[in-house]
């Protein structure tokens, strides 16, 4: 089947917005300390001097996410018998809240466990050979359990940088409205992703603030195969997220 699909810029714009928000937060939270250190060093104080000596830390986090499905067409779609012209996953925004347990295992290495509840909305646009369109919107709440290995750079004053990577299993909580309808695409209630990212540790008088950008790539096929036109056109449907995490420890 021959088709021409124009690339959508919505996903790229959402990612740029998250990265811009990340950089803006970093400037706003780190500028006062940097200014004080530069203009009057004798009044500059290093905060939480023994923070990194402790093995265990707890915290909370707020999450903003640009998320979408990544699709792979089925053999049925590639045959001339399919009535679907194109399947275009759309980028949507999501929000979540969670907790943090951080355990120091070596001088610059930590293990982070951060259970999060994320409230997703993902949309898929179907275009048919008849010229009609149908947009499928899947709303779901997932309880996710990221387990990550974190490498911390040497602390410079009240600022430090880090990188991290790991895995993120997730399970849907609650029930889907209309999950038995034949006019809706159905997805699995269990997901599994690999994650990686980077962030900054900003030390303040009473707490540490850590803005973080994280990329997530699902490796589990989320499509539930049935005999509907929405499922038959796809052989694989995986998740893809770009998230801004704000940690308070």
C-alpha cells in the first residue's frame, strides 16, 4: 500500500517545552547561589555539607510528561485488503506524583527507587481509504516502579550533576471505561520500559532540589489483538515518554 504521511511537529514541540522548562527551573534555582558565590565569596555558605555522607534519603517528586505511542504496521495493513490508510499516534501531556528512596552504594553511585502514579492520555488517529478519520483516545492511570542506577559527579559548591539509567515496570490501576466496546482500540494493562536521563542536584539550607530530564522507551507490546479494524492494522504498539521530574529530598 502506498501512502504519504506528513510528519507531525506536535511531539517535537512538547519535548522542547519540557526541556525549556527544565533549563528555566535550573536557572531560577541555581542563580541565587551562583550569584552569591561570585559576588561575595566570604558570605557564601555551602549547604547540607554532610548530605552525601548519609546512606539513605527519602523524598517526593512531581512529574510532567510528553508521551505517545510508537506503532508498527501489521502485514494485514500492508496488504491491499486493509481499509486503513494511515495510523498516526499523537503526542499528549501527562502528570504524576511519586515518592523517592535513594540509597548510596559507593562514593558516586546511588540506587534510586521512585514509585510514581502517572495519569496518561494517549491518542491515535486512524485515516481510512474512504477519506474519513477516527481518533482513539486512551486514558489510563499507571502505577510505575522505576529502579535506576545513578552516577553523581563531584559536588561544586551547592551544585552537582548526575546521570542515571534503569528499568520501569508499570501496571494500570482502576478500570477502563468502555473497555468492551468494539469501536475502541484496546491496550494492555502492564508496561515495561527502559529509562535513562540526567539531572542536577541543587543543595539548599533545608533540602535538596533535583530537576531531571528522563527518556523512556517501552519494550513491551501494548496492543491487544482482536478482530477490530483498529487492532488489525497494527502488529506492535509501544510507549515513549520524555519526562521532567522535580525531586525534593
